[in-house]
């Protein structure tokens, strides 16, 4: 699936940067074009992979390149004011070559949580391609203002995009882990899961042919209907051989292959269960999921139609959904078989209910929270009153 990725805010920019690095490392060709948008000059300059002419600094007249100090409302305002500058960067994207837009943003800060929904609304008004969101929820230990921002942004973001895929930091940060180290690991996890999902179906002439092709239309149909999505992932190391494998070899062979087929089928069904019932990007009860997609990735000799079909039927039983799609994504030189499960239209999500409750409580203390946010912004601006140098 070919994507135009837009990283909004600090977290969004870093994750898009990671996606570009993943693309180069794996040759998956997911990101057709990438843009980074931020109100903080330092965050944009810290990116490694996003082209310099695709980095957009917004809000210069209001915050002078220092960020919005976790002020969600200010983030939305400057996105509205500078939407033409963002559109100028989007105009460089060859939209006729992409299947969808993906806006990536942290939902706890100010720039991404406020600006991403504004951009999503703008893009949906102009383009016919789907506009998806990838929202990163803050940890519960990050403070009241971040939780309030996330609750507000979630309600707006999910309404403005065609589907909101969510990653909950709270479920992934390990106790005692440094913030920088924790987020670096989390970003790797995000890119790994979504990389396999969006990489499915993107093959060239030298790639193995999938038995059950998962292409961009399968992903789009699974995400259709809106709502919230979560991703499950499980992998197992396997031995690789140079015997070729491929589509033809999976239909031929004797007793040894029959035994290997049984092992392969069992491994696949086990990985599907682990992916769906293990650590999801957004923990939830999978029963009641509206739509689901299963993608199996790995060396072609370790993939088969029977295992994928069994996994798909098991997902149907567990979710109660009649819209469960599935297929494989052969990667000849991989040392792992990986299962990625996309659950779209999930309903029973404790973290979202908790966010809403905390937001109600935070709303009662809104004056104190706003005062804290304004103080943060003043400190940022006072730190450096020099005139802004050119961004690049």
C-alpha cells in the first residue's frame, strides 16, 4: 500500500522518520512521500530522513518556533492559520501514486493533538483518497494536561479521519525505563507492526507471489466504516533455506512436505492467536470487532493457504465479524514468520473510557491546567528572544 505520510508534531515527525528508515532498510516502498509539520523549529531540525523541503514550521508569528507548550487549542488555531503553508508541502506529493494519506500525531502534546484533526478535515475536503490517522496516546504518568489533550484530540481526530489507528504508550512503557529509551523502543514497535500491514501486496517482479494476495483494497475495505482500529503482532524465528520455495513448490512434494505443511499450518494458527490475544497497540476486547484483516509474513516455504484460512476462521469466531479478510506477504530472506492482525471498528476499549473519565475530572480543573500550559509557553519563548534564523 502506497502512503503519503504526514507527521504532525514531535512524536508524529519522529515516527514518520522511522517509517522512512524502515522503508530504506527493508525495501518495502510503503512511503511514497513524507511531510513533517511542527511549531517547534528544534524538533524539525532533529529529523534525519524527512527531506528538508518537506518540513513545515507553522505558527512562527505566534510562538516564534518554540512550540505551543502543550496548548491543544493553540495548536489547532495555528494549524488553521497556516493551513496554506502545509498545503504547499502536500502539493509536492504525487497524489495520483498514493492509495491513502496517513497523518501521524501524538495526542498528548499541543501541536499534533490540536493540528492533526484540522489537517485531516482539510485533506478530506480536497482529496478523494482515504485519510487515516495514527494517534499515539500518552502514558497516564505524563500529567493531567496531556490526558486532557488526548481526550479532546481523540474525539475530534476520530471524527475527521476515515479511520483512527491507535497506539497506547501506557500499555507499552516498561517500569524503570528512561523516557527516551522507552519511546525509541515504542517507535520501533509501531513501525514494525504497521510496516508489515501496509507492506502487504507491494511486490515487484523479483518478489515471491502470495497464495492469497492482500492488496491495498483489502486494507482500505477493512478500514472502511470509520471508528477505531488496533493492531496485534506475533512472530517466530524459522530456519531459512535456499531451496527456492515459492508458489509452485507449495503445491508439489511428497511425504516430507506433507509433514512440513502440518507444522506450518500449526505455527500459523498459533501466531494468529498470539497476535489477536496478545499485546495490541490499543488493548481491547476483540469480541464485537466490526472488521478484521490477517496478514502472514515470512519465507514462502513457511506460509500456506490452509493455515491462513484456519486463522481467518478463528478470527471470525472470536470477533463475531463476518468481514474478516486474510492473506500472506512472502519475504524470501526473512528469518521470521510474523502474524499481523488489524482489528477495525473496536468497541470495548477500557483505555478510551478511562480517558473520557479523566477528561471530565480535568475539565473541572481547567483553569489551573490552562495556567500551567501558559506558564510553560512563556518559559519557552523567554528562553530565546533572538530573531529566528532560517529553518534550513
